[in-house]
C-alpha cells in the first residue's frame, strides 16, 4: 500500500513537471511569435536630438565671422531631431539605420535657422549704420547667390554628414529582453543601458 502511494506521488510529480514544460513551451512560442510580429508588422524608431549641436555651430560661425552678438540663437533654432530605424534580425539580434528623409528635414531646418540668424544680424548692422533696404536682397547682391546656398557651400558645417551620423549613433547587438506596451518598445542588452523606441507613425505601419 505504501509503495503504491509512493508510486502515485512520484507519478504526480512527473505530471506536474510535464505540465510545466508544456506551459514553458507555450510561453516561449508566444514570445517568439511576438518578436517575429514586431519585426514584420511594426516599424520602430528612436530620435536623436541635434538642436544643441546646431545651435553651437551657428554661434561659433557668428563669433568667428564677427557678425555681432545682438541675438539669442537659441530662440531661433527649432527642435531638430532625426529618426534612427530599428531592424530586427535573427536570434534576437538587431541593427539600426539613419532615416534619410528625417536627416534631410533636419538639414533643411538647421540651415533655415542659420540663414535667419545671419540675416537678423545683418539687419541689425544696417539699422545701426542708418542704412535702409532689404537685408536678404543686399546679402544676395553682395554674395552673388542666396545666403542659404552660400552658407552650405562656404561656412563650416553645422551638423555632421549623413554617413558620420549613421556610423556614430548606430546601435546593434543582441537583445536579451523586449518590453512592449503597444506604442513603445524597450530593448535590453546585457551590460548596456536600455534602448527606447517609439512606434513609427508614418504610412505603412500597423
């Protein structure tokens, strides 16, 4: 009788163990399916802020060109951020790439602010000397081209090139954990700070 009870007890332990294995298998399958769904159906991006860098670049040019310091460049430069796109690879590996369209938008905003700052300083100089006229027209006449073109071709770069940014901010590795609440994804790597991504709101994302 005692031996029979022991066998039943042992059998119960085995049954519980088998059930636990089945549950773990289901959980692993669900996790892998979720990861695959994120990779195939959703697009994730994180933003890198260049506002401070662009502001400092414009301030450096104004100082070197001795155009004056009557304006606050920080009030002219808008928020300038570009997107880095997440790519899922096999076995938990991931990679990133700089979004070309967002970089071009950053470049446009940066040089528009650059042009505005220089134009404002020229305007202040004209007013201080008692001269009248449209500062933009005067700049174009003096330079032989519009100010935006001149600054892009002759002034020191106020933001890194596409390739420089792509290589300096790109992250890659193997994720240990994915945490997703629908619109936000967090990737956790061993020994690294968590990386936060937002769901891409552009066309083609689900």
